[in-house]
C-alpha cells in the first residue's frame, strides 16, 4: 500500500478534511433565518449566534489558508488558481453594481410620468458634486496610490515602506467613510423618499460598505506585515487586498461621474 503521506507527484494542494465549510454554512443559515425572525419581531437571539459563527469561521478558515502558505503548499499553480478565484470574486461584485447602475439608468434615462417626467425628480436637492463628493474622490484616488506604494515597497523587500503605505491607505479609507457619513447626515432626503433617493443610497451605500470591507482587509494585511508574513516572492493575501481596493476606487469613479455629476441638475443643489 502506498504511503498516504508520501510527497504528491503534482503541483496541486489537496487540503486536509476541514469542519469549517459545514460550520460556516450552518452559521450563515442561522444569521439569515435569525435576521428574518428579528424583522418579524419573533425573536432577537438567533442571528447573533449566526453572526459570531460566521466571523469565527472566517477567522479560522483564513488562518488555515495562511498556515498552508507558510508550510509551502501554495506552489505556483495553487497561487495562480487563488488569483483566478479572486478575479472571479471581484467579477461577481461587479455584477452587484451593474444591478444598482441598471436601476439608476432605468429611472434616469426614461423618467416616467409617476416621477414627474424629469430627472432628478422635482423637489430633490442633489449634492453639489464638487463639494464633499469631489473631496472623497480625491481621497480614494490618493489611497490607490498609497496602496500601490505599499505593494512596490513589498516587492523591493522594504518592510518600512510596506507598513507606511498600508497605514496611509487605511487612514484614507477611514477618512472616506467619515466624510460619506457626514454627507449622508446632511442629505435633504431619506432612503424611502422616492426612486432617486433609493437608487442613490443603494449604489453609494453599497460602495461605502465595500470601502469598510476593504479597510478591514488592508488592516489585516497591516497586522500580517508586522508579523512578517509577506515576502516579495509570495504575498497573495496582500495582492488580493490591493486588487479589491483598486476595484473600489474604479467603482467610485463611475458613481461620481454617473450619479453625482450626471444626476446633478433640475432638482437643485445641496452642499
């Protein structure tokens, strides 16, 4: 009988049996089911268990992936397929934003009589695109340069530059979120105030959520940088975070041009 622990004769990594897929699935079910029960005022204690389970599964599963990389299992073919997986994940996120843009274009390009036949609808005070939205655009564009700085520093094995670039990017991401929260607090309309408000908050808010996720992603990379995890020849975790952050930047440029600039007009301006 062949030795079960013999060195494999291929470049792929066959992972060991893991409890995290089933635990993660049960946790997601409890989170979703509990949230629905909470919305219907039946019970509020189910979804916290699901949320804790999801967060715990994320931590331990990604911990195992990191350990696999450190043990030498992420050979070039495995690393390539991890990159394919990240590309497909970002592509799936793009489809989310396609839905929000579709809803916005459907209403704005063909405004029907029930919204007054004009866009923005009468009475909607849109934000001045060259005020806070423009500031946030500059913040995100600058954060794109700082994460690139961190990446190039890592490639040159400049550990100090890597940490400094990540710190700058994380702080800029947090600043973006604060500015957007301030902007929302001064909006002249709420989420339920018609189609313009719904599409505006859905598109920009969903992007804001991605900024928060990306900031957390980069914060984890910063912690790992202090732990000495990344090497110039192997740093997919950081590379994935940088790709995700650039994706967030590009989506914001579309939002800024289409919604803030393109949607600014008839209803009036609001600083």
